[in-house]
C-alpha cells in the first residue's frame, strides 16, 4: 500500500498516518520528522534546512526529493509506505512520480484532508499546550508567526497539488473536520477500494 496524505499543517495527517502504520504495518514517512532528525543530528542537510524550517518556509525540492528517494528504497518500505508532508510542491510530485516509475512502483491513493483554515491556528495552539503540559519540547516553527508563514506556503505551493492529482485521477478528498475516528474510518474505506 503506497499512500500520500495531503492537507495543511494541523489537518491531522500525522495522527492518521500513525494509525495507518499500526493497521497496515507500513512506515510513516514524514519529511518534517526526517528533516528535524537531520537538524538534531547536525548533518549538512540539517544545517542547511534549519533556518528555513524555523521560519516556516519550504526546504528546497532537491533536498527533500533525495531524502525520500533514498528512504523508499529501504527494506521496511518494501510493502509500502505512508507519505506525510511530501510531496509539497508540484515539482516534488513530478519528481516523485518519476522516482516511483523508475522503481516500477505505483501509488494506491492520494488522500486530502480538508480543514477550515480558522480551525488550524487553534489546533496548533492546542498541540503546543499539550506538548508543554507533557514536558516536551515545542517545535521551533509552532509559533504564530511561523505558522502563518506555513499556511501561506501551503496555500501557494501545496494546495495546487489537489488539482494535479485530480487530473491524474488519483485524488480523494475527505472531511478533516470530522472526529478523528470518523476520519480514520473514511480513510479505511478509501483504501479498501484502492
Ligand atoms: P506541518 O505540520 O507544517 O505540515 P511538517 O512536520 O510536515 O509540518 O514540516 C515542517 C517543516 O519541514 C516545513 O514547514 C518545511 O520547512 C519542512 N518540510 C517538510 N516537508 C517538506 C517538503 N516536502 N518540502 C519542503 N519542505 C518540507
């Protein structure tokens, strides 16, 4: 099962991806997590990405395309994967399609979680409050200014992916404002048909 989850920051992609991981035994590939790991490890990629990420901008297509191309060739991806946060631009989607084709792989589903924008800032603030309450470290880009920039980047560069995958006949749009369990059920139904 090879799945792409689309949706703005705070749409619930990460939550749903984790559930799919448990259900299908395939890994969640979050480019955000991979980039944060590169930052934490102090790798060259991490050093280059950090400032852009903290400000809520997008890391270059070349960097993320390479990270994903390497990752999907690892052994734990042989049965599939859930992409969360990639592709994020139309050029990334084009590069990813070429990459999949070269490996003889095909996508099973592209699922977009649609969410009202006004709800997203509230979700981010709740995530920050929960993280603080649990004694965790708040993401450097989970502050109002960077979050606004992330939403603007989404609108400008990622939202056009819906039309792109629609044209390819691969897009399914689900209501990301529904209860978490209802969203999980809806995704399950889509994947049964895929
Ligand atoms: P979000 O909750 O905003 O979707 P992510 O954890 O997916 O957060 O990503 C955090 C940051 O990592 C992004 O704002 C961006 O700087 C960088 N990033 C993640 N995935 C990509 C990608 N596919 N292309 C470019 N930048 C990315």
